[in-house]
């Protein structure tokens, strides 16, 4: 073992150090006149000193791409409200309701000629709900008679008027004029209508609904002098709703 240790010590023993290696390396570079590559220093400067941020906090810099996105987003602000796109105008709904409640009030033909089904749907649901409170489940009858009555009145009005009328306009007018019938069905919840008083009240409501509907149709379609001709089929239609309410 002593011979092996002596050989190991003699093999690794040397006067060469790391300092000598660094001196030889830099000395050889100076002698040959070579300089270190400039790209390395440029890369290190970019890593140590990144490009300065010229924007403010929470306010990033804008580029042409971001400006195009911003202009696209600003277009949504110029769009009309959702209710206006759906055709729901609460002011017109209120004016139509007041016109139905006051049959002697002249109707505005420009407003009544709109295709507004918000009020009619609400009044149909209200009629079915009040009938349900009275113990009568007639939702199917209400919507079925409404659909058949709208188709029949549409065909009749197109034969009688020169400009013609759309299905939506007919459904809107007939639905709004259903409001007095909702009052009749609400009274059926409180007391029975199967008597003289109930019959008279039902006849009054039928006349009210038919008078309001015929007035609106004549003003919207310019059918002066034909109100009684329009009021008769309207009275037949609302008479069916009265039969549902009374019996």
C-alpha cells in the first residue's frame, strides 16, 4: 500500500494552479489581439437593463391593433337599447291601454298600427290567471280562441280595407281590447256572474271591448263610416270570452 500511495501522490502533485490558468488565458488573448465578441455584451445589457416602460400605471400603451379593437368595442355603445330592438315601448303600451279604457278617446293611428304583442300576451295571461282563481282552467281555450279570432279578423279586415293589415297588428289590437274582459273575470272571483247582474255586466263588457277594437281599427286603417261593421264580428269574438268567464 505504501508504494501505491507514493505513486498517487507523485501523479497528482503539480505546481500548476487556477490563477496561472487565468493569466495564461488572458495573456494569450492580449498577445493575439482578439477582443471578446460585442454581441455577448449587448445581449447581457438587454437582459440586465430591459426597455423602459413609457406608459402609466393601469394605462397600457396602445398599438394599432389595440386601437382597432377599441373602435370595434365602441360600436356597441352606439347600438339601440335591447327593449327598443325587441319593439317594447312602455310609453306606447300605456297610451294603448288608456285608449282601450276610454272608448270615447280618439285613437292615434300611428301608434295603434304597430306590431306590439307585449300587452296582449300580458292580458291573455291575466285573463287565464283570473279564470284559474275562479276555479276554471281555460288557458288553452283563451289562446285557441285568440288565434282563431285573429285569423278571422285579419281576413275580414283585408277584404274591407284598401291598405290591408298585418297579422301582428290585428293580434295587438284584439289583445289590448281584452283588458275589460280581464276586469270581468276578476269580478267573477269575488261573486258569481250567473244571474241578471252578471249577464248585464257581461253585455256591458262585450260592448266595451268591441267598441274599443272597432275604434282602433277604423283609425289605424282609415275606415271611416265602417265602425259598426267592424264592431259586430269583434262583439262575437269577445262574446266567446264572456261565455268562458260567466259559465
